[in-house]
């Protein structure tokens, strides 16, 4: 697996996250071909990285349900 440099990533918190810190997910949508996802409450725990096409399919499915 290749390493992905996320040091310059711009993170954006989900619009579904609430103001008191509950269930917060952040994504960095500005990277080519991948979408990193992390827990905004504890970003040091790690990041999941999805191929952009797989992330788009996931979002489409979530919107349908």
C-alpha cells in the first residue's frame, strides 16, 4: 500500500455533526482520486482513505436510504 501525505489536507466537518461534539466525521475532499475520512473528536487515531469513486458510491447509497 502506498503512503498518502495528508499534511496539507484541508479537513471539513460533516454538516450532520452537531455543535456539542457528538458523532463528528471529517473529510478532506481536496485530494486527487482519494477521500480521507477521520473522527474529528480524535484525529490522531487514524484516517481511512477511500478511492474517490468508492466514496461517491457510498454517499449516493446513503442519500437513497
